């Protein structure tokens, strides 16, 4: 196991009606003027936004609002949020929504008290200071409610890039599984896929002797395998939603990924798809992961065999471990199809003729070196091969 | 799943040589005058205490010392620590040792800034304020390095009782698995048993639909099953020590136990053993758990069958689930014996004739009601039956 630091100081309030505690928690964590940041109309129509405002008003906390966050959140709205926060002397950002809204909130929180361009953080500068952020989560997916990360797409060039820093970990996150019950099945399934991707990206490691984190990641994947089909069959299944929601947080706050190298090649390869086609990140991952894993399998057959046996319940073929390894990837692909995810470029809305462009942006866009590394290292040929497997 | 709040703001520095970061971390968390609290001579002889002092001196942080913490730490030394902290204007407690030292440090931290008797907290008063505590852990066992709990024994009556509060969660914990390599095998095994008890006490729940926490607890138990024999066979196995150390923290910071009722009857029943005989807590638990589980089995055969299949790899006997349930308990008992733990009263140094006294103190001592509750509710007869099973 590698040396590591781990710090997850987010306060989680989990369960039914917990959104009514927003005011209490903003106060506890020192907020006196709030920006409520959100996406489309669903949080308005469902009455959630009103409940949150009532909760703030009860504590006497003034607020301003900024809606309009899109999936794959854009830098334009971040700049707008930064201007608004400075003008209104906001000292606390409250994200009401999913990963996109939370990531946009984190960017605003860091950018408001930074002298330069906030995009610096998305080009590698570590975030050391930020306004405090709280979240009210409406979809189990990105894990941003417990993470130190944020992903933003820059309109100019459509570069999708990430930033990190303990300063943008939410001070609190309100997790009410009932808020996710109104999600359409496709979005629910895309969220499940994103959570499973966060687990697989950590599972695919070149570190040895990492039994405890292997087992924890397997536990969370087994939970998703059990709960995914239940929630697709019955969107109102609160208990299945609750198990998925906690698994999504635990899967991405990194308590189960410490002390080991991680992969993240599937995320990198997918980011170009959602940047170009504006598809759901989870849907892009559903098409990407089986292709990436099939390519990566030869690098460490035994790791994929372990995943197949421990996660997917495959029988170990001791004479031909690669058969088992492949069966595990196939089981994952079938699972993703069964919950309604796309299986190829066509279903995703991607085009084979774009592959050279995808590879170019992935490897050379925004200052890239021509190679990307994770569980394996990929160059132009191997990236092309992987995208072609998805067709 | 039940509603819950979860908050674990401890900063973990994990790995080789991390004790040299003590000064940096005390400074980061605001300490300007430190009490170094420790137990016996081993932290002195090993040179650990000197390394810690050097690290504080490098940061220019003055300190005073208080050694002498015993296993099953006593209230007398807590009072002494409180007096010392007040006299010396200490504003940070640094625990260098195992669970006993950390628990004693937490008690001093809460008591120093409390007007009344610190024992109030161990009779049910919630701890709301305390001096900040940091820890340098020397044994993986109690999980106190990441928990909001402390257990102290009051000399007058030998009552062993617990206190809780987010205020006593350590600000940081330094976890260097190499520091545990010099532990004698018996202490290592007792620590392993304690960790497994924390997992089982959470696993035995009356809550339904708790797949995610079930799976996480199983993952940590599977880790202990894998790593325990390796570290007993080779005490210098750093990697096995590392996996056990992180499992011990994750098993008790409650991230894997949220949203579900828990048991803790084995701990209650064992506490009277270690209070009366001053035996190692883990050794007491090794004798206690198989007896308690055997009694509890009839309350929910399927839960014990699930444990047997998922944790111990037993085959499910679908016609006779109780056979599988029992096989799981037997597998656990055999595991504990295999790592060198005692299997009955005699090996533990306990006496059958003391059973009436044990039951009296357990059920009526320190204001008890005559019943204790967890996974099941126990009275005089059932407690007597359980203690007798241990003979």
C-alpha cells in the first residue's frame, strides 16, 4: 500500500426530509449570505427550491439565485456566478442539484476569491482556498457531494477538464434518496453507471497488496449490481435509492481508493464523447468501459479475473484465466444494457468518422503530450483502437 | 435505511515515517502547547516518543508529558491529566499509543474545559466541547483514532463505561503500520479480534434493506480473514499490517455502520470481564462473541446464514439454514483460536463462580435497569446462560 493522506470533513445529513435542514446547516458552517445555484426547472417544479428557501428564511439567512446549470457544466455560467458572488458579497454557495450543479458551484466558490482566471485551476493549479460549499443532492451519480473534485467544460474549444483541492470539499451534503425518485429511468441508469465507473477506475490498479480497498470497492459494486435493477424496475423504491446514494458517496470520497494507483482512462476517453456530443456522462461511460477494459485486460488478466469472480460471481477457469476475465467484462456489459444504457456509438449518437478528431483532442488538445496514462499507457494507435471497438 | 448524520472530519496521514509529521499536523490544527499522553515504556524504548518530540521541536511547539496509561484506562490518570492541562495551559492533546491512550486523551480533552466532573460524560452526558486531540497509533484495534467514542474504567467500583461526541473525534490521526510490527503476537491477535467485533456488532442489525453497509462490513471482515493469519505468521509483514490498520479505522469511524440499528451486546458482556480480570479486551471478545452469537442465532437465522455464506464462504444449506448459520459461527470461533486467542473462561483467566457477580454488575451496576438491549434484549437468565456457554 502506498503512503497517503485522507481527509473527508464533509458533514452528511442523510434521509427523508433532510432538505429542510439546509438553513440549520448553512448557519452551522458559517454562511451569512448564500448563492443558491441550480440547473433546470425540475428543482423549481418539484417544490424543492421553495423548501430550501423556506429553510434559509427560517434561519434569517439572505440569498441570491443562479439557475441554468447544464449537464457537462460550462465555464460561461461559472464566470457569471463569480461576478454575482462578488457583487452580492456572497460567503456561502449552496448547490441544489446533481454533479453538474455541484461542480459548477465548486468552480464559483474557488473563483470568487481568486485574483486570476478560475480556469487556471482546471489547467493544473491546485485549489487552496474557496468559499464554503454545501449541497442538496438530486441524483446519485457523480459523487461530487463528497469529493474534492470538479469538472467543467470550457466553451472555447469544448475542453472538459478537472480541478481538485480539499478546499472545495463540501462543508455539508444533504442526501435525501426520495429526491431522486422522480428521475427518469435513463438518468437513473446513467447515474448508476457513473458510480460503477468510479469504482472500476479505482479497482484497476497497478499497486499490490491492497486487499482492504479491493474488498471495499467490490462491496460497493456488489451493492450496485443488487440495487440497480430494483430501482429501474421500481423508481419509487426508496430503500434501493438509499443504498445507491450512500454507495455513490462512499465510492468517490476516496476512502475506498486510498493508497493505490488508479486508472481513470475510461473517464478521459469518455470526456471527449460528452464534450463533443453532449451525451450523458454515464451513457458515454457505458459504451467506453467495456472497450477500454477489453484493451486493458491483457495488461493484467488476473485482476480482471478477480473482478469477474468476486464481483460478477463468475466461476474461475484456473486453466484459462483469460476466459474468466473476459466473462466478467461481458457480464458488466450485459448489466449495463439491462438497465437501459447504450451499447455502441450508434445508440450513443456518436459517429465513427469523428474518431480521428476525438483522438486528436484527447491526446493533443489543451496542451496534451500525445499520451495518456492510467492502468496502462495509451497513444494514438491504441486510443483509435479503443474508440473503434465502441462502434 | 434509517435517517442518519455522518461526520468524520479527522485528517489521516497514513504510511511509513508519518510520525515525523506530528509537529506539522499539530500546527495545522491550531495547537500551541501540547500534552503528549502515552502508556508504558515501549514508545520510549522504541524511540517513537523521541521522534515525536523532535517533530514538535522542529515546529517550535512546547509540550508537557504524561505517561502511565494502562490497558482499560482508569479515571485516576484522567483527573491527573486534566489538572496538568489546566496548570500548563495546554491547548492540544497528542495521544501516542493504542486505544487506551487515545481514549484517556479524549477524556482529558473533554474534562479540561468542563466545569463539572468529567465522569458525567461517561454517565450519559453528550460531549459538546473538548480540546483538540491528535493521535499517533501504535496498534490496530480499538478504532478510537477515527471515532467519536471513548471508554474509561472508574476505579471506584471498576465500572467500565463509554462516552461520545463529535467534539472528541481526533483532528488528525497518524497511522504508520510499521509502528505495529513490534507488537507481540497476542496483542496483535487481540487487536484483530477487536476490529472484527466492531464489524460484527454493526452487522447484527434489526434494520432491513441495508445492502450497502452489509456489503462494506463483509468487505472489512473478509480483509481481516485474509490478513490476520499472514500477520500472525510474519509480524514484519508491513502490507498485511497496513491493510489491517485501514480496515480497523474504516470499521469504527461508522461510515460502514450508518443508517442501521447495531448490536454491541458482546461489548457490554465483555466489558465486565476486562473490568474484573483486567484481561485484554480483544481476548475477552474472542471468548464472548461465539457465545453471544449462538444465543442470538435463533432471533434471525438468515442473518447469521448470510454471514456464514458471504463472509466465511460456507455453502448455503437451503433446507436447513440454521446449519449454515451455525457453521459460520463455528468458522469464526476456529479462526480466533487459530490466531492464538483464548476459547473459554479458563484460558481467559475468568472463573465460573464469578458469573452471578458479572451478571449483577452488568445489569444493575452504575444505575442499570436489569436489562440490556442490542440485536436482542437480555435479562438475568439469558446473561447467565451466555456467560455459562463461555465456561
